[in-house]
C-alpha cells in the first residue's frame, strides 16, 4: 500500500480538552545589614557576643559551685563556734547578688539596611480547546 495513508486520529479527537494552566511562584527575598547599627552603638557582633557570654556564664557557674561548697563547709564546721551562720550566709548572698547594673542606650543614628526582592509569578497557559471533527 503505497498510496495516501489515512491519518491516525487520537482517541479524544473532536472532544473538548481544557486549557492547561501552570503557575510558578518564586518566594520573596529579604536581606538585612545591621553593621551600621552595631557600629553606631559600639556593639559587638552577635557571634562574638555569644562567645563572650558563654565564657562569662561558665565562669559564674564555677564560682557559684565554689561558693556553695564554702557555705556548706561553714555550716558543717560546728566546732568553729560561728554564731548565726545561716543569717551571715544569707546576708553575703544578698550583698553579692542584690546589686544590679542598669544600662540605658539611646537610639542609633543609623538605621538597618533592608532590601526586599519580590518576583512576579510566571504564568503559562496552553490553550487546547476543541479539536475539529
């Protein structure tokens, strides 16, 4: 059969096929730069401040353990004849921990740099419609 071949038709020939809609969203981006604020207020960067605070907390923890041990030794040493041991320990704790330091900082003259990037959605419509019979 070398003549004209009849066209091969698909199974949905002549039926309505809805359009295909594809929407692709790119999430927005936000970039901030706090360096001008840190420099203006003469503050440390977050990572170096975290390391300094960790070292300070560890030192305070060791000091508290040593203080508790000394207080326990004072209470256990009955032969020394110290009067009102518990009252004196409570007074010393109050004197060490009762005084607080308050620091009030002013607002920075430089603000935070904020950069927003918002991308439009990518919409693709493939119109199919009805095929002729």
